[in-house]
């Protein structure tokens, strides 16, 4: 089964603007990056500058999906040119350059095998794959198959043998693309799981449920490939999906449509994700920015400062590209301090603001940097409680914060506003003796483990018997990303993820000719889904908090992509199984589905 | 990519545009720019001069001229698609305009411009062929009328001369017993994106039989073209399901099918049949 190469297609191509500021002896660069601190580190190393002479700003970036999780030679060259010329230098890639020289994703071929009993007990799972690295390795190129390995056995407790050979080809380098190894790994398990269910004549949901890692093994379950998993209750989540998605009614609707001669099919997939990188131990395996001269493992950074006017500045180490971090972090801090969201400003993506930041990737930001901001806010709150206790002549243990003020628990008339607390904090002579001035805290959060979100997806499709065209009739997702800070943002992440997974299932494919020329270098030849090409999604959640971080959040950025491609393929294969079709490689363009139906049956139902 | 350097001219009158065109051989006319600009950015085209006719007044109307509709050079796809006149009297053209590109393209691109562009997988090209439209071309030497059946010469090549501007599309109004329809499979499945295969059909029924018909294919060969096989089969028939099926079987007769990333020759020839059946079925229903 082929998990085809994809071209990450962000709405904003990569672009760089650099300027040498002679007065400050500083190279200032604006760039579309998910990891500005790494770009700054790389620039300093390449140009022989101290870190104080490099400032990289990644402003509101127009989409990344992993493609901007690299230090590209273009960035270094633009910086070098600006330094040489002492003039601003700008570079913007064209859409065709984005297709050919920005990294691509996926590109696996693999054979999956399940050995199991006729009553649905899996005795072993084996995967033997080839991963296309492209011509050169970049930031995470060789790490992507490892991310697949981490989740190699999915939600299941089954002896797993997983082998992948990484091969160089004369094509564009592959690297992280939304999900990065995990969609590929999940695709193979969930496709073979469906084939197994069909082979033994068991309902696909029942086969899956029968082989789940049981809820009682959490925490901390050990995955069959040796990773400690934080929390999970897979049967609960699947049952919630089947109930909410009305699985039985859906099957009845499918069967009655089939009785009318329509090719309707249902597809199911479960998934686990591993994210929230990273436990400090992973730095020893190379999961860090040490190559860019930076000292840190993948920790989270959060600086919370209550200013003298009781506004709050939150500086974080992420490099978002549309994930709504300003909203989410403001909520986290507002909740801890009792200061209105509108009075909180969240700054990210500027290495001039913060000494260290890992960036945004791998669904890690809320779990790791969010936790850093949470803990920093907590420390600020503790200090403010001391000051408030002093002003109110109360015990600091009795101080609570709400509605922009500190109150004494039990006597609401006794309160002092944040503005007064802040004024005292910045005037040591008014504070209790021995109090350090200021009202801020910076926390570096190092999680003990990654987090393991999970979920299950259900789709109903119809295949046009004459053309092979696939129409998605329903798509129901039951995701579990632990606690949810902002439901609308989480829904938005799932929407985007689903669309990209459906894009892989139905539309997208990077095609090279035998000489290594990209044949799909324009948007005319590389179709991506738009809002009009996908159904209204039915999004639901179960909530299984993690114990790895104080927020109990796991991560949701990639879940939609990890769960969806095989859900669609499973549904399409179910729809045309009566023709004798057992598998169709993505993308399931009408042509390919029609050819599979013909090949299997000679254009008649088997 | 970026286009090569070019001169941009935005004349205020048609005569002025024609004069600029006459004195700048190889200049390209731009109406909505939805095809021209991407082609220039990909450097498939590098005209020395682009003449933007977008500011010329009087070209943006759909008029009822008694026996035909006149569609001006600046009428947008969205306008064509939602026009009561077009929906009532030239349904296939309204349907093709509605299925062209995406919302942005339909709000900016023009029906006449797309026809003049003559893309092999455009939608409106098949509709104007099936509807038996007439193209009105102007040059500084005068006006020329070109039947749709002679307009599409090859991929991206029309019968327009270098000094001519396609200023108007005249579409005969479907009258008593006449109707038309357009349907397609798009590259992103359903009806989305360029046509993998699209078919426009126009039929006239007299006394229970199909007295005249035109069936046009797009996306299948090197240009939009009439399917003489399907037309021969359906004309004179009773327009029944069986007659439609017989016509569909001959959809690709004598047509050289071109394969691309979205369809093999075999698949596209098959789709031609499927969509001839569906378009004729819709027109005759």
C-alpha cells in the first residue's frame, strides 16, 4: 500500500526579509518560520555572529504544517546578503518554488500483515516499509519514520514487528508534514485492520474493540513497541463515536441504499497520536535544536509579567501559524490571575522578546508552552497574594483572585484591585520588607513524557458506479485531546486536519517523472480540497485528561489528519467491495476508483 | 513565478483598444485575467503588452435581442450563471458558467474571456458549441461573425485573428420544444475544478421526436468539440432512454481522446459516454 507524497500547501509561501541594523550591530530578520529561535541560532552560527547580534521575528505566519519547520538555505543567504550589502534584502518564493524546494511529506510504500484468529484475536502485526527521504536530509527528515514507530501499534495490544528502510531518491526532500509519520503509520494499521475484519467476517468496530489496550492498563500503559502512554480509554471513545454517529442506523441506511443499487460504504478508523514533545530524555536521541547551537531540549517557555498598569504581557516560545495561541494563552493566564482576557497581550515568535523558544510543531504548544505559561502565572499569583495580604492585612492563604482584584475569601467587601497590587510591586518601599521588586515569572517546563491523544472517526461515502466519483455523505469525528481550553479553536484545528487528510485520500499527489521532474508543480496539477469539496463535519469529543502537565491537555493540531485518510479509504473500499475490490491506493480520484472497480470485476458486480 | 516585464494599457474605449492592438502585434487582451495572469506567471505566455479592456463601458450587459441573447465581453461568470435570461433561454450556458472555477474566479473571470481562451477543459466552450452560438469579433478593420463550430481551432487556439477582440457572444434563445443542459466530472470529483469530461447538449423536439440536436464535449480531446456520433444517433430518434443510450455509445466516435493526470484515454472515452447520456437525459427530461 502506497502512502503517497504530498506537497504541503500553506496559503502563504515562504518569505524572508533581512536588514542589518548598523546602530545596534544586529541582523534583523522577518521570516515565515515555525521555529524562529532555531533560525536565529543557525544564522548566528553561519554568519559568525553572537546571539545578541541576531534577531528573528516570525510574525503571524500564513500556515506551516511542518513545511516551515526547517532552517532553509534561503534564510541564511538572505541574511548573509543583507549583512554584506548593509541594505534590506527580501526574498519570496513563488508557488512553483514552494512545490519544488520547500519540503514535501509522506512518500511511504509498505506491506502490512496481521496474523489473527477467525474470532478476531490478533496474534501479531508486521509492517515492512520504504520511506522516501528525497535527495537530502533536512531538519526532521530521518526522524519522521521514528514518529511512525512511536505509534506503530496504534490503539492495539498486539505483538508488533515494524521495520522501515529509509531511501534517498533524486526528488525533493521529505520532512514533517502535518502528522509526520503518524498518519502513515496509522494508515497501514487501520487499512489492514479493515481487511482483517472483512476476511473473518466480523464488524470492523468489534475487531478493533477486541484488541484495544484495555483502559485499566492506564496510566501508564506500555505500548507494544515500548513507549509509556499517559492516559486512554479507547473503548469508551469508540462507543461514544458509534452512538453519536448512530453506527447501527448508518449501517441500515447503507444497506438499504445498496438494495437500490447504490454503492454506499462506511469507513471507520481509530488512531493514537504521540505529541506534546518532548520529554527531556528525547534530547539525547537528537530531538532538540542542538544543531542550531541552542542549549535546550524541547522544553516549553513562558514569561508572565503583570505590568504597572495591571495589564499582562505573556511571552511564549512558540511559533504559531494560525493556531490562535494569543487567544488560548490569554485564557490560561486570565484564568490563573483573575485578570480580564482583554488586558492580556500574548507575544510570540520574536527572539528579541525571549531568550529561548522551541517553536510550534507536533501538536506541542499548549501541552508544553501552555504549561509553562500556566506555571509562570501561578508563581506571579503567589507573589501577588503576598502583596495583597500585606495591603489587606490578611493572611495570604485567604487571598483569592477574580474580576481584576484580590479578595479575602469569605469577606468580599475586602479587596484590592490588581492595579494597586502592581503599583506596590514596582515600588519596593511600599512592599513588605524583603520582597523582590517586579511582578513577573519565567518558567521553563520540561514534561516527563509525551502525551497520547486518541480518537475514532466514521465516514459514509457514495461511489458513482459509472464514474468512480466519491462523495462523502457524512463525517463524524470523536476526538480525545484531554482537557479543552477553547472549544472553537480545537474544532478549527480538527476541521483543518480533516480537510488535509481528506485531501490526501481523494485529491493530492506529488508526481515525478522518471527523470525526477515534478509534474505537479502548479495548483492546476495539484488539486487541494476547498470548503466546497468537503461535507459539514460532525465533531464530538470525549475528555480523558493527561497527568503529564498541569493543564491536562494533550494536543489537537494533527489529530484530524492522523485519523481521516484511512477513514475515507476504508469507506470507499467498503462501498465497492461488492465488485471484488480489496484496496485502492490514494488519491482516490474518480479514475482510480473506476479502474479498480473494472479491474476487479470487468465492470460488473462480482 | 513572476511574469516577464510587460506594458499594461487600460483603454477607455473599444476603438482605442483596437488601435493599441493593431499597433502592438502579439499583445494580449485581458478581461477578468483569471487565465491570462496565471499563464503569464507560469511564463507559458509572455506578451509584450497587456490590453486591459476592463474599463471600457458598455461591455458588461446581457441583452435580450429577440431571437438571441447578446453577452458582452465583460459579463462575469457569476452574472451569466445567475441571469434569468440565460437560465431561461440558454440553460446549458448558465449551468456551465456556474460550474466554472471557484467563487473567486466566477466573480472576476468573464464568460466571453473564457471562450476566447479556448482551454481544452473549460466549461462554457462546450455550452456555446451546443447552443450554436455566434462569436462577434471586432478589429480596426470592422466586425466579423464566427460560428461557434468554427471558433475552436486547437488547444488554447481560437479562430480570432491577432488584431481581433471577441466583443460579444450571441446565443440563440431556446424556444418552444428546445432545451439544453451541461454536466461534468471535475478534477476534484463531483463538479469541482476543470472538466475531466464535460458535455453540453441542446435538443429540439418536434412532434415527439428529436428534430435537431447538438452535443459538445470538453476535457476529452484537444479542444471543445461536437460529438457527431452522438448527434447522428439522437437526431430523428424518439429521445427515449434507449435512444439516449444509443447516442451515448457513439459519444467518442471519431474523436481523438487525450489522456492526462486525471484520466486515461479509455476512462475519458467512457466518461464521454456517461456524460452524453446525462446531458441528453437532462436536456430531454
